[in-house]
């Protein structure tokens, strides 16, 4: 097992992903983790993440420096390296300007973490401070033209530091360096799979819940679906799922989900029709942040009202994933910035006196899909593209009305049909339409029109933390555009979003 200490980097999830790609279990903990807890976890190795702070800032994140005396191999990345060097008596200083981007990495030796690594390769830098002086016992193992100490090692103590980020794809040999740390230095075993995760998760759920009842808010997405099936296999009828039809779902979605979950999977589900109430709450509200707050509040209210009817429930389950945690609540109280405000994470509504269960909290989307396959979830649900909790409401920019929802719902149905028929659905992370708050002039049937503009968004990604716009064939895009304009009343222009994340987000709201 590898312990990752989170100093607040947005790359933390990439470190975890890289470790898990080698079938090694990892756990992420905050800097405040005690040495006693570290000893109890008994990790094979420790990785100190990067972070946005400087080690000399007053409130910069720190961990107990005795971690370097436990005899456990430690790898510090960027800020993690700065903390290690500073804590052990070295010197870190500001370089005057931030170094960000590609750099040529020159390794001194081809052993240790650099076994099988080219002497010259490309790495990715993202730092403001640099190492000026190493503590006693350390030696330089790699440099770049602008960074003399790009990597260092204390061979006797198995302490390693990288100024650059080996976890990002831009570091050419980064995965090999991490592999060397896991297996050559730490002696890890390839024994973490979705089969082993499912077995442990079921045991933990049974042990935690015992004979108590659990409530789960079921959305129909792959996350909540896998969480529901995992809980169902763990505690059976002790689980009650609640599905709230909030009026902003995709076309015919509620009926399809009822058939799948209730009839095919034999889950105990309660369906709540809240369409009228929900849309009334959104009436004449155009501000996106207010929309999100109303959406979140309305969902909770309807869910809570139905949950109160379930007597003797002690637990609330959620299909929260690790990227949701990172982007929503500043993971583990660390300094990562909050990006999204509509995720269902961060705890319970104050008036719901239930304990929280999040069995997927530290899994990534691709791992959840593998888990769903392991549990026997049907293919269509496993490969369902992410769909936001607020549904189509956050894909309508501006005022949300029944007529605008109808337009977007029809467009969405048409778009997904074309994407699936073309064989791209499984290749894309997400593909959807956004209804814009502006209109444009068009000509249809020799007549001037003034109608809605629709933006098509399709992205590729592995974890939703970064994403690139999908290079869909022009012929396919042309066919989608033609069908939307001809088959959906109220639209005369279709545009394609070619922005990546970052700097953009995947969803528009």
C-alpha cells in the first residue's frame, strides 16, 4: 500500500491514478495525519504531493517531519520535495518567476528511480520555489537547463525528490519513474483489483451497517447505479433507493430507469414525481449560481421528504467519486480550490440525522465502470456518460422554462442517437448540447428567422480533471447540425465547442 499525503495539488488524483494503474492500493490522507496512524497503516511507501503554497508561507501545509525517520521510502513531488528538503535542513528559495511547462531532463545515473529511463527526456515543471542547497546525505540525480536540482536522493534513507511532476502525461518517462519507486524501491505487490475492492467494500459495508437501514439517492448515472448495486449485494433489502424525477431529466429517462432498476436488478426503489414543484422554483431565475442553489435545495427537500417516510433508517449512501471531492470541497480540508458547487458532496443536510456512507469516494470513473462490470451491472449503465445531478437545468444558460427544456431535451436525444450510431459514445467522456441565452438571424424556407443557438460539447478524458475537445468527423457534425435545425423547432444555428479543460470546464455551468 502507498500512502499519498495531500498538500493541495490539483494533480493529486493523477498520482493516485498512476499508482492504481499498476494494481497497487493507495490511500490519500491530509498533512495532519499522525505518525501513529501512519505506522498503523503500515504503508510500503509514502508520496508527498505537490501544492500551490511555498514552504516559507505562514500557513503552508506541513506533515510531521519524523515521517522521514520511519524507515519507509518517501518520494516528494514539487512542494512535497521542498517540504522534505526544508524539514531536513536544506534550503528552498524563490526563483523570482514561476517555471511552468516543458523542460529537458538530464539524469545523472540510470539506476534507482531512473532505471530504464533515458538520460535525456522531457519533464513537466510547475513551481515557483526551487532547491538551493541539499541537506547532508542527499545528492543530485537529475537537472534541467534552468533547474540544477531537478531530482535528488538520500540513498541510505530511501528519500527521493522530484522538482517536476512525474504523474502528468507531459513527463515523458514519468510513469516508469513511479513504477520504479513502487516496485524497485518499495517492493509493492500487484494485488489491488476491482474484485478485491468489491470484496473488501462488501465486508466493510456489512460490518458498518449491521442490521440498520440505508437510503440512497439514485440518479441513474453509473456512479449511483454502481453504489446501489454494491450496497444491494452487501445488505439486500436493508437498502431503499429514492429516485426524484425533477423535471430536468433526459427524454423518457424516468420510465427507462424504472424498468432497469426495479424489474431487472430487483432493487427496492421509491419514485418521486417532483416535476411541477421543481420547475416552479426555477421560474424566472436566470442567474446560474442561484439556479444551482435552487436545484440543490429542491432535490434535497424532495429527497428528504421521501426519506422521512422510511422508518428506522440510520445511513445515507451517496455515489460520490474522488474527482467530485477534489473539485467540490477542497479535498481533506486542504488548499485545493473549489471549482464546482453543484456536486452532492461535503456532508449531509443539517436536518437529516443520518450517518454517511460513500463506498466509491476514492474511486475514479474508469474504476467505477470496472467495478460495475465486476458486480454484473448491465452494459448500457456501465458506459453511460456522466450526467450532472441538476440535469438539463445546467445546460440551459439563462432562464429555465418548460418550452426551453423541451427544445433541449429533443436536441439531447437526437445528439446522443447520432453519437451512438457513429460508434463514438464509448470513446467520449461526455457529449451533450447547451442551449444558449441568445438568438441569431437565419433563413429557413426563404423567410427570415430569429431563433435559438445551440452549442454542441464533446470531450475526451480519463478522469474529468482534464479534458480535450473531441475531434469528431466534420461529416458527423454536419449531420447533427442538419438534424437539429430541421427536426427541432426553435433552433437555426449550431456551434461546436473546441475549448479544453483547463482553462474551460466540461459543463458550461
